[in-house]
C-alpha cells in the first residue's frame, strides 16, 4: 500500500485544483503556482471556487414550506443555540479595573509632582553649597599640600643622596679589601707569574683600576740584584720597554730620573698591566713629596694611606690616563701595608700593596644604579692644600635617567665646594673617611624643586574645583532630567490606561470572532444532523413506521448522516485549541495515513446528502487511494465548501472526485451550478465570508483539463 502527501494548487484563471503527490520520505515541497494556505503546516489545500447546494426533503411538519425556507429555519435554530457572551459586561469589568488603576496612577502622579516641587526649591541652594565647598576644599588643599609635598620631596632627596654617599664609601672599601688581598698574597715567596695571575683574578670582577702594584722595601745592598732581575724580565717579556732601573724625583724640581743612592727604596717592582704604565716601572714611592707623605703616613699610623690628588698623565703627554675626554680628571694611589700577624710582628709594616684609582671609576661604581637626576662631587678636605683655600676637587659626575630606564653618567667640570653650598637647589653633603683622608661628598638635585610639588598640588586643587563645579552642574541637570522623567511617567500612565482600554476592546473583539468561528464551523454539520433527525422523527411518527424496506434503508442513511455529523462536531470541539492556534499560525497538523475515499469523501458526502433531494451526491474515487493528511482538516474544508454550495443548487449534482495521475493526486469538487463570477473569486477565502451566500448561483458547471 502506497502512502502519499498531497499539495493542492489553484489557478484563478481555470478555477480548479491540482494536487501533487510525494512519497512518505519526502518533506520539502516547492509549489510553482500561487498558493492559498489553510494554516495546516506542510499540507496546503487550495480548492476550486465551487459551491454546492443541497436539496433537502422534509416530511411531516415541514410540508407546505419552500425548501429555501426550511433550510433557513434550520440554520436559524442553530444560530439561536450558539449565543455569544455578553461582551459589554466583560468590557465594563475591564474598565472597572482600569478605573481603579487610574485612581492609583493619579495618586502616584500627585506624589511625583510634590517631590518635583521640593527638588526645584532645593537644587539651586544645593548647587551653590557644592561650589562654595569646592572652593574651600581646593584652597585648603593648596595651603596644606604645598608645604607637605615640599617636605616629602626634600625627605626623598635626602634619603636618595644619603644612599649615594654610602655607596661611595662602600666602593672605596672594595678597593681597600682588594689591596689587602694583594698584600697578603705577595708578602713572601711569590713570582711575577703569580702576580700576573692575581691581576687577572682582580680584572675578572667589576672592580676598575688603572694598575695594581706591589712595592717591596728594598735596601741599597739589594738594589742591584732587584734591578738585574727586573731588567731580565722586561727584556724577555716586554722588549719594547726601556728599563732604566730604580727611578724617582730626587729633587722637587727634577723630573723622573734615575734614583739616587738611598738607604732603602719602595720601588714599584711588580705592576700589572705594564702597557700604559711604563713610566711607573720601579718608581720609588719614597721619592716625591705626595707619595713620600703617603708612605710616611702608612708607617706612622700602620693603616692604609692615600696620596694627594694626582693628574695621572701618560709619559710626556698631558692626556689623562683616566680616559675622560674634555674634562679634568684625577686619580689617587691607595697604599696598603697589610695587617700585623703574630708570627712577624717585629717587621711589620714592611711592604706596600697599591692600587691606582681613577676618581671617575670610583664615582661610576658608586652611582651606576642611581634613581634620581642629580650631580655628585668629591672634595678632599684633608689635603694639605686645603689649608690655603677651598678643599681640593677630586671629581664630579652628572646622573640622568634615560628613556629606557637606564642611568646615563656624564663627567662635569670642576666646581668649588663653596659655590655648591651657595646654590638654591636641594643639596646634601656628608663627610666620609677614605683611608687616612676625609672626603666631602656633595649631591645636588638636578630636578627642579617645584616640578614634583607645585605641579601635583595645583593639578589636585584644579581637579577638586572642577569636580565641585561639575557636581553642581550635574545637580541642576539631574533636577531638569527628573522633572522631564516625571512628566514622561505621567504621560506613560495615561498611555497605559489608554492601552488597557484598547486591549479590553481587542479582547472583546477576539471573543466575538471566536464565537463567530464556532458558529460558522458547527452550523453546517449540525444542520445536516438536525435535518436527518427531522426525517427520522417524521418516519417514527407514522402510524406504521419502518414497514417498507425502502423507508428503513432511508432511516439508516439518515442515522449515518447524524453519526458522521456528530462525530465531526465532536472532533472539531475537541480541537478548538488547534483552531485558536490556527489563528496565530501555530496549528499542529496530525499527518496520518488516510484512505481518501472511506475516511474523507464518503463521510463528507453522507453529511451533504439530503434524502429526497433532487441533488445527486456523486463520490468518484478509486479504492485504496491512500495519502498522508489530516483527515479532520481535510473533511472540514470540503464540508464547508460543499455546504455553502448546497445553498444554491436545487436540482443537479454535487461531485466529490479524487484521482491519481502522473504521481499526483487531484481533488475535484464541482457541481451543476452556473459558477462564481471572476470578480467575486478574490473574496472566496476571506474569513467567515458570507457575501457569496447572497449570490443565487453555483460555481462551475464543468472542469477544464489539468495542465
């Protein structure tokens, strides 16, 4: 058995129907003609504009009346039993609820108006008060914030400068520790190779120096042997060096010459690196005033000692060995005697370990991680020259933070200590001990004092004043917005009341349309059932009912009509929810296998058939023609069209036909009437269309061939 799904199309020019059939597995349909949907999901029925007229025969009490009058009488009885609700009562109930709501809305509107009046009176005073408080707060912020911020800036600078000074002292102590280590290693039993290795160890770290030296205490008798050993070493390892033996400054006016014979010497016998320091090879530290003073201080105090400030020029040139271009740079020599040990207490101090230190290297080591822009100056206040004037300038550098966060160091020209003290910026000074000398470290801020204070304070006070003005303006604007908002609320309340009234009327209209729908759909099957009941009742009221076999057969037909009609009404009322869904385009169609002849056409024909009528009901459908459809919806559509048609045909035929052709199922509903005029066909499917009922005509007398 094959099941089919039907889809029916209507051509207004031909006035009849074509239905396409598909297998059960197919779900998609693609119509090629204009469609008139009946809100049945995927199944669409567009039937021909045909009407049927049923000729009904009445017996008994219906005799003597015209057939048209009998039909109208039956329909009037149905209409009297289907009453609509009292819509005016429902409307008044809704309006009553609305009246209470309007009363509450009026109370709310009065409260909003009172609140709005209070806001208008207080908003001006509140705005003025906010502005006055803002001005007072801004002035207080300036008066209190400036001194506090200046103190904070100065405190931060002093903390940073103190840290810088401490770093200078720590950097010098690093040189002191290195000199002590050199002296301990070279006290006895070491060679020049050992000294070279020691130098390489020192250079592997981050300690920068121009030379590391060891000056043994050599007597006059030991001098020839020491000079011979040195001459052989330099000849073998440094042939470019012109070794001249022990040298020194024999007189204050003499240059660097061969050293006179003395009872003892402190020559720089061991030195690394040799390159660049050739002039210092076997230079007697006890031959110049500055160096002699440092050596004497070592033996007198038994502590490390520093020389006076030295220019540290290379050979006969005036270029500084400290390597700072276009800036005067100086150095000092740190001499360390080592420490006294219990095993050699009687001969200590004897030898000297020395470091040649460039002041720029010392400053760089101290301030490489400085976080603030500043200048640092070193002055030696213990130098003998200081007694005649300002302390001796040792070196200075400018520290600036680069854009990438690193520290940029530039060495600056010499400035006296007195000129620094007279400056107007932030200055921090502190004295530190450097061996036997006292240095003054001066840190001068390069950042303007007001950049971190006044800018912040002025900006803060301006922000406070701006916020107060903005707040005052916001209060005024908010007051206006509140006023407008309240007006909008009042208008919304009125619109809400109007909308409630509109919805009530719409609901009433919907109820009326629902009742009209029920009356329209139920009237036809109930009319058929009542007519059949009248025939059965007339037969029963006879003196000898059911005597003739023909009368009994006619009663059976009438009972079948009553049964089909009541079943149809029962199914229809059961599906009233689906009718409501159909109005909102949410109708669910129950697609089931349907025998088109026995499940649809014959029941509809039975409801349309009127015993004794001159209208012949013709069912033209092959057996076992199965389709997938909703039988209730299909019967409902065909019955409505057939019942409407039966009003206008008194004699002739009504044919319900179905046939299969080229994998299509075609449904025909035609009659022998005169047809519907073309200008009336556009209104054929309007909701509850009754204008066609007034036409004393059928639809079509024949069908054209389907193409």
